[in-house]
């Protein structure tokens, strides 16, 4: 629930220059940037600390995102523990096609599960930099956002009391289902949506990776993906009908489909193991424009959702956080509002570029299983061009790696 009318005060609460709603990568990065500049802020999170430190999510980080974390002193553990990926492999028509993007561009990916990054960021924010954070809060509401005296209220899980926190700014970083996104209704923002009409069965397997890189399988039965996460755990995806019930997918069925869709000449069978996560993701995107209403600034999935097709979501969230954190520091410590004024526009160039790549890549992944001979033919033509044209290969690599710095 949101409100732009005054909220009755429930006592004399502490005031913070910034309240951050959501303790994901975006919210915690913003909090760390503020604390490094000695700006007080409060992070509100509906889940427990244990939950956010264990919740499996994305794992692919672009070099630009890692450099941004490193410049802010937030990448030490990541650089020690993350895997460095320099190539990927496409499998289609029963054959294997290696794509060596680091050799082509000099740029690579890092693989670091999101829960590891969140653990690093919350430790740095709360335990090292002394940032205020409240876990397990309920019924978060936003008030007076279109005034210079906004506030955020919530129910304290320990006391059951309503707490009201006056602030100067609110950073909405609570994701696609969070409360802050609901503030930007159709009369306050333009919301663009796209539904791919497909689902992905997202799987985590207690099994070692079956290859030393990411695998993309384009098969008439549907797309399949293999993403190494650690020496003992592998992320897999299987294309499925949208809204499918994960219980329709027994372990035998899952492994049969994965072996078929990722099978190729000369490739050994996949290493199988117990499935420890199984959920269906409906592939859809949205973009909120502008990403601002009054004193509320959205970041990450609260502002734009990018289906995991191109592994861009966490990277976009971090780039938003860098821009918003720096802009808030400039305003609150130097009175320079330029960054806040240009925040939405600065973010949306990258957002739309990644949306466009996700759309293009979806056709590459899913065209062969469409049942439409025309789409099958054009999909295979796109794939052959990537591996037959140095110019096409470079264009794909630049978008895959997020190398375009001019948005």
C-alpha cells in the first residue's frame, strides 16, 4: 500500500536521510556507498538475514559491474572466490560450437552466485560500515513522496508496533513484487511490458558441472541451459509451458530432457545429481519510465525486469545502484542534484539496450522449438552467422558481455 497523504506519527522516530526498501544487490550496494560517505541510511527488508544470504538467484556478473564494486571496496571476496568464464558453447543440430568471447574481446564474465554477493554486501554494510538495517519488517508503506518530507512506515516484527521513519529520499530496491514498484501507477509512469509466452523450469542440481563453461542447447524439444555455479552445484534451465507445475517434472523426466536437449556429437553425458531447487519462471519483461516519482527512486527489478534469458538482471541492478548511490551522496554532501535529476535517463539507455538483446536472444534460444519452419530456418541462420562472420561474432560478444559504455 502507498500513500501521498500525511501519515499520523506514531511517536518520535529516528530520522534518516535515505530509507532503502529491499536488501538485495541494489539496495545493499546503495547502502554501502552511502555509509562510505558517512551518510546515514536505513535498510528495510521483509525477509530474515539468513534467508537473503541463502536465497539462490542469478550468478553471472559482467566485468563492468565487478569493476564498479571493486572501486567501492565491495569486491574483495568476489575476486578471491568467483569463477572466471572466458567462453561459452552453443549446441544445435547435434553439434557443438565453442564461442571464445574473451579471446575475441579481451573481456570475460565472472560467475558468483547472488547469495554470496548479498552475504558480502550485508556483512560490509551492517557489520563493517555500521549501517542500520531491519529484517523481517511487515506492511511497509510509503508516504508523502511528492513532498519534501517523505516517510516510510512498517510494522516491527519484534514489538508489533508501527514505526514511522521520516527521510529525505526513498530508494525502492525491493524487486518485482515489492511495494515501492506499486507507487508508479499508470498515471505517474509509463510501463512497457513484453511476454515471451514461454516458461523456464529453473533447476539447481547437486551435481558437478558437465562442462567448463555455460552451455546453450537449441533443440526441437525446447531450449536447455547449463550454468556452472560451483564445483558441486550446477544451474540448469529447461524450456516449458508458461505456468507449468514444477511437480510435473520428476527427476527422471528432468534428466531425460536435459540429456536430450544438451546432447551433441563428442559431448559426454551430463553428470546427474539430486535436484535441490525446481521452479517455473514465466519469461516476461517490463520497464517503468521514469524510474522516479517525487522523492522515490527505483532501482533494479522494481524499475525494470529482464527475463533471465540474457543474464542481465543483477548487472542492471548494480549499475542502477552505482548511479543512484553516487547521486544521493553528491546531493546530500555537496548539494549537487545533477545526478538525481538525470538518474532515470542515465539508467534507461542501458536498460533498453539489455532489453533489446534479451528479445533477440530469446528468438535464438527458442526459435528451433517453435514448430514454425520459418522461425526455425531464421534461427539457424542467425546462429550460423555468429560462427561464420567475425563482425557478427563481435557484435554478439559486445552485447553478451555488456561492453557498450555509451548509453
